[in-house]
C-alpha cells in the first residue's frame, strides 16, 4: 500500500533551520505532484508548498515564500522541505501529501491530494 513517511521535525530556535523529508513507497513517485501542509493547534490545516511531478514547477504559500524551499529526488522517492528563518508561528504538525497528476501542476488545494503522511512536529521557540 501507499506510504508517506515524514521525518526531520523537531525543536529549533527562532531564526533557525530544519529540513523535512518525506519518503514515499507503494506508488510510482514520478507520477505524483507532492505537497507540504501544516496544522497548528486550534487551526485548520493549511497549504505550505507543492512541487510538480518532475520538479519543474513549484508553488508556495505567501507566508513561507522566500524562507521555505520544496524539492524532490525522484530517484530516491523523496520530497524535501528546507525551512529557513523559522518563526514561532511556523510551529505545527507538518504533513506531506501526494497527488496523481498527468500534467506538471503543483496544486495548493488539499482536496486534490490522494495520499497523506502521518505528520512530523515542528516547534519553533522564541
């Protein structure tokens, strides 16, 4: 079955960096756009970043643009989220998701995604 496993979360001070990874199995990775989402306590899950099947197209939420970078390695079935200049408001559970697409899109709509990981906690202290 399809599995998405996030890793790399943890506790970091404001201004610091973390790199999240999401390893996919059970699917043909190159056929899927990949996205990162997050959910903070008491808030709805929100879009962070997405990358198209081959990686030629990316999409970011305004709140992370210029600080976060999404990338993928199709040979390793892994998508990454490099997070720099972290802020306390970035504290959340971060989820990766996979969306089967024929074209090179990087969707922000959660409803478009077919598979989800279990999430990894990121905590940014002030």
